[in-house]
C-alpha cells in the first residue's frame, strides 16, 4: 500500500512500501525466528502421468479375479461331473473321465483298467457279490493315495 505524506509545499507524495518489508517498529517487536526444519531425505513417490495405465491394471486385476472365482465356483458346484463319460462299472477305460459319475477308472491287481464303483469302508454301498476294499494308486510323481472301491468277491 502506498502511504501519503505531505511535503513542505503542502502537496502529498505517495511512497511505496511493500507489505513483506518490516517496518522499524515491527522489527523491534518481532521475535527471533526459529530455523526451518530440514526437508526429509525420503523422496516423493513417483506418480503416473497417464491415468490410462492405472485403469488397465484395474481391468486386468478384475479379469484375473473373475477367472479364479469361476474356477473355484465350478469346482464346488460339481460341474466337472457333467463332463463324465457313460461307461458302466466293469467296462474297460483309459481315464476316470470316461467312467460314469460315482465310478473311477482303476487297474486292480495289475489287470487292465476298468471302471469301479467308489465306496466307503464304514458303510459298504457295494452291490451283492462285491466287497468294498481299499486300494492305493499313484497320484503324480511322488504321491500315493488310497481309494475304496467295490471289487468282485472272486477277485479278492
């Protein structure tokens, strides 16, 4: 702001004073300033300049989650049984997918692979003339699993 002073001739003279510059009275009353703290040594995080890349990352993430969710959902709903074959127990097979639901493809005592009913040792659900027995098979390179299947009494 400009302050107006009168000169000897009676005219007013405008003198510029900056607001930032302290006046002599303000200098006397101003408390000594503390030094400003040093800036931290941690650099600011780099920000992406193009927001489109962030959108692509979100879309890809959503697609991955949907794919994983669909795989888990199909496993819990039993949709893999829909792709099963129609071979009856006792018929020759190459894989369990060829056998009907509730049966597995298995080679009992080195014989050719056949479809066998799955059962439980606690409550034998085998037909007359069959016995529920445990059998082991190799799953993968190092795993051995045990399954219970219905085997003809004559083969035991």
